[in-house]
């Protein structure tokens, strides 16, 4: 297995976990919230429930970090002035984000930062 494919698997693992977190954020609407979606539904309107908004904002921030790290890992080439430090640091960041999911059955110890 190449280093790039290992990074791809780590990135895919984190992306799926973050998507799950985003979906699960909808479970935390206040009682009586008229906007709360049913299981598997996407909210159609915004509401004032603080917890889903906070959780969703957190997921979106981590998704931005993941996308940035993925770009840094993928663009690494011999002409990249950050090479090899840029991609290495980017993977360390992805591993740090992934650590939150260490209890997931698909977690791999080799991803531990
Ligand atoms: Zn709500």
C-alpha cells in the first residue's frame, strides 16, 4: 500500500465520520422545535436551537480543515516548495481530527497522531 493510498483511506474515513456527525447534529433540536427533521431528513428551514447549529458549525469547520489538508497532501510534488513538510503536516492535522473517532470500528491504530 502506498503512502498516498493510506492518506486517501484516512481522509475518506474522516470525511464519512464528519458527515455522520453533521447528520446526527439534527438529533439535538429542542423539544417542540417545528423545524426538527425526522430521521434521515434534511432540515428545510433554520431554527433557533443552539445545539444543532453549534454542532453543524463545528463539523463544517473540520470539513474545511480536511479539504485544505487534502489539497496539501495531493498537490505535493517535487516542485512544491513545502515538500515534504507541507504534506506531512497536513496528514498530522488529519490524524488529529481523526483521533476523535478512535472508538469507531474502522479506526486504525496506524492513524494515531
Ligand atoms: Zn430546532
